[in-house]
C-alpha cells in the first residue's frame, strides 16, 4: 500500500513498478479493435513497431494509443457525401437547435458556452434551454413533498452505491410522487426537467431545507462534499454543469430522443437517457480519469500510470481525445483554469500537466472527463462524483432535445432492422 504524507508525496514506493510491462500482442490488438493478424500487418508495413523477446512480441502502449487516435481521426473524417460511422455505415443526421460545434468551439443556441459558463448560473441556463428568457436570478425548485419521497428511497439504498445509481433511484421516486407524471407536451417536459434537476440533487442532501434557496450547483456541492461551497468552488462546479448541458447527439441524448419519439413522459425520457449515460465510454469516463490523476498525485510517473491503465482496461486513456475536436476540448479549456482556483488544487493541476505532457506523443488533447476528474479530485469528492455532476448538467440538454423531438412526427426514430441470421426453414406441420 502506498502511504501519503500530508502533501500527498509518495513515501513508500515499494509497490510502484518503475518499468511496467508493455502490451502483449493480444492487449494491443484488443485496444485497436482488430485481430492479431491485422496487428502484425501494421507491423509489416512499418506502421507500428514491436519488441521481440523470448516470451513473444510486445508493444509500447503510448505508441499503440497514438496509432489508435490516428485511425480514429481518419475514419471520422466526413466524406463529401456526408458523415459516416467509423465502421462505414451512414450515420443518422438529425436537425438540432441546441448545440453547435464549429471550429473547435461549442455554442448553445448560438451563444459561446464558455461565456454562459462564466456569466450565468446553471439554473438560469437550463431554464433558458427550455424556452425561458435568460435571467441570472432563476432558481430551479422541486416540490418538497416530491423530494421527501425521493430522499426516502435514496436513504434505503445500501452503502457504497454509486452516485449515478442514487440519481436513478431518486428520479423514479420523483416520478411516482408526481400525479402529473404522464402529462404530455413541451411545457410538461420543462416542468419535469425542473423537478428532476432540482429534486434529484436535493434528495441527496442530509438537510434539504438548509439548501432550499440555493442553486442546483451549490446544492450538488453540498451533497458531494457535506459542506457549503466557497466562491471559487461554486464557480467551478457551476461551470462544470453548464459545460455539460449538451454536446450534439451523444449516446444518452439520442436514447432520450428515441424515448421522446415514442412520446414517453419526461421521466421516461430521462430514465432512458440516464441508462445510456451510465457507461464507461460516455457518462462515467471521468471516474477513470480521476483514478489516473490519483495515481500521478501519489507519485507514480505519468507514463507509467497511463501504461498501467491501458494494460488493465484496454480502453482509450481516460480524459484525452474527442472525435469532434482537433485540439483541446473547449469544455476542458474553460473548466481547468477554474479548477486551478479551487483551494487544494495545486497537486491536482500538477498531475494534469504531467499527464498532458506524457500524452503529447499521442496527439490527443484533454477533454471534459479530465477536467471533471480534476474538479472532483481537488474537492476531495469520490472518484464517481464527476459522473453525477456531468449527468445532472446533461439533464438540461436531454429535456431540451425531448422538447424538440415532441415537435416532430412520433415514432420517426424507429429504425428498420436488416436480418443477417440463418435462413428461415419451412418445416412440415405436425399432425
């Protein structure tokens, strides 16, 4: 076990492997999503190097990560005929008036998201996305009797349950408490959005009456830390929620729109979206980023921490790279400087800088997951807290997309399957 002193300096390096084992051929092929034969074809073409030993061939994890990033960028380059999925199948293209990604910048309804994150509360931005004027004094509030039902359900959960699981239980508690849960229409969706965003967070606070007049980010900070946020802390978590509100048609957003296409209630839309969100390649990726930061903060060299993560997970390095940006994710570029202003953030930002330097060879840049991991680490929150910050922020976008989908033809997002299984066999009827 590594022992840390009060400054988070690693004073016991016994279990730190200074020379972690490179990736095996199987691990490298799995990371690239190809067969071993294809991996060796890359080697023969000089695209990837390998080290031969008596125990077999081994590969540098950072080189494999750089090659994976290069392949991703090439496959995601849109041809003249339109966008394609990395596997070659056409992507569904839907009109949206919520988020625009252009020239490596993110806009909500034409407004730069960085300006919204710095200038307005999340409550105000969420209500604005749902059709209200942008008022800085807007607070989202859920009926206390609804919150009480959700709190009882959350309190009944066993210890150690993740924040996202608690959010899902609180969401259903709010739904069963709401006698108007099945009301349809755009305004009903906005009403549910306010109930859920405010109610889920308040259901997780020990004394919800103490935060009745607080914004959602201030209440969420109290739920995740047990204390009221200081000014820099409130600025950072508020920005994190605003920056997370929408991001084109991510998996969770599309899942919510599918539910809205079938005219699910607001609670049904958010349940569907949250189910898709709770995944390591989407909504919960900041947890792995926080763990990576922790390893570096405890004294492990950044390259070693990255290699260990690649060897154990086979997934992309958490906190780096995004197919929609050629450089740094603008959400990370906005949030990381605000995290640096939080007390006790010094060693976290130092770890961020170390990881960025180590990842430079891959051509991958920081994304929102790294920034969320840095925020939760600096605040002393649990590793999975970033997923809740992200999910509660994204709820604003899910409702905005559901409102948009309600304006379209119902059931338009019901695709047609193409059967590729064994042929049908006619069998004589039994007499």
